[in-house]
C-alpha cells in the first residue's frame, strides 16, 4: 500500500472512531435506554469534561504544574469579564489582552 | 421548504451559539497550520479535516500519523480521545426523538463539545422535534463551516502567522465561557473542580486517557455532591 493510500485509510478509520461514538446513542435512540441514575449522573458530563479539557491547558506549562503563568491571569480576566458584563466578545478581548500584555511585559 | 418551527429553532440555536463560535476560529487555523507542518498536502489536510471533523482527535493523532506508529494504535488513540462523545451522545439522545435515522446519523457526525454544552438543556426541554432539529443543526452546520473555512486559511497561511500570538488561547477562553453558567450550581461546580484537578494530576497518562478518568471522576463527584446536599435538606 502506498504512503498516500495508507494516509487516507488512517483518515477514514479516525473518522469512524469519531463519528461512531458521537452518533452511538443519538442513533440508537429509544431502543437502548440508560438507567435513570446514569442519566442523572450524565448531567455532570459537560461541566466535568470542559474543566478536564481546559484546566491542564491553563495550569500546566510544558508538562509541569505551574499555575502562576500569564495564561492563568488571562483566564481570570476572561472569567471576570464574562461574570461582570453581558457583552459576549469581551471575555475574548480581555483574556487575550492580559495574556499578550503580560508576555510582552515579562518578555516570556 | 423547512417548516417555520424548524426555522425558529435554527434562528435561536444559531444566535445563541454565534458569540461562542469565535473560539473555533483560532482552533481551526491552528489545525490547518499543524497539518501542513506535519507534511500533508493541502488536499490531504482538507481530506482529514472533512472526514474527521474533530479538533481533539485530529490534533491528538497528528503526531502519530506517519511516524511508524501502527494504525490500530492510532485508531485506539482516536477512540480514547472521543470516548466523551459516547457520554454526550447518551445525554442528548432524547432530544432527537421524532427525528429519522438518516438525520440522526448526520446530527451525530456533527456533534461537538461546544454545541453539546450550549444546546443540551433546550434539546431535552422542548417538545417540537422540528424545532429541536433546527436548534441543533444550525449551530452545528455553522461550526462545520467555520472549521473547514478557517482550516483552509490555516493551511495556506502556515508560517505567516507568528506563533507568539497564541491564537489557540481563544479556544481555551471559549470553553471556559461555556463552563461558567454550568458551574453556578453547587454540584456542577464540584464536578468541574474535580474533573479539572484530576486531569491535571493524571496529565502524564498515555494516550490522554487521563482525560477520560477525569471526566468520570468529575461526574461521580457531582453526583455525590447532589446526593449529600439532598440528604442535608432532609435532615
């Protein structure tokens, strides 16, 4: 198999490994039901997953736990902007400004 | 011609998600640049982007492709990165009652973290299946369009956007903005803090399996917090 063909095969298999988990219960629908205890527990999935994806991005710098970095300051600014004002673009502006500003000041 | 309730749902879903969708733009740009720097031709890069349509799975498998890692391990890695979608799919499945199988497959293919977090509540509350379908598909198709368009720009812009701009930080901000309204309830906050702390503690686990463990730990912690707060009320 050529390098190009094996590359496309890997794309298709990664695609299947993405679409099948995503479509699983949406497609099965009413035929398979999760117990209500599991359903109640699943309400916590988004909060747990979002935090699990984001937190290492913010608190880990090249593999080490290093909470005091410009990203944390940027995140605090973004969260404060989201809590204080209704403007939906403001968290992005505040977060990026603090991150890039601090990096420019510290030369990091 | 889509029904008026489909269009009403689509409008509400699209407008609600629009501000959050800016977080996809840097993520897609970074994705396009990363695939180009991995040695893909523009056709191969867009092929992967169209077939897979998943930032975490694409970025996570990219270093393994073409590096001598066997194909099965690449697929297992992709599955591990995508396990959370089984949980998401089960949680939102009830929102697709009254929708036919082809559209369920199509919707499943388009399911992303952002749309899930943004749309779950109303998908479970609203009765009209056409409204729900519009409410889900409009932000999903918008995400798909942004993902393809800005990955394409990233593929051709690779090398000309300075890395120190850290545009990918906007994706982090977008995920946090999604998290804030959830975390206003006490058990949800417990779930988030536990999930985040566990993910940091287990960051060294291979294949990013720590992410799965962290999600499960967060769900358990949130569920336990709900249980204990109820018992506190009864006492």
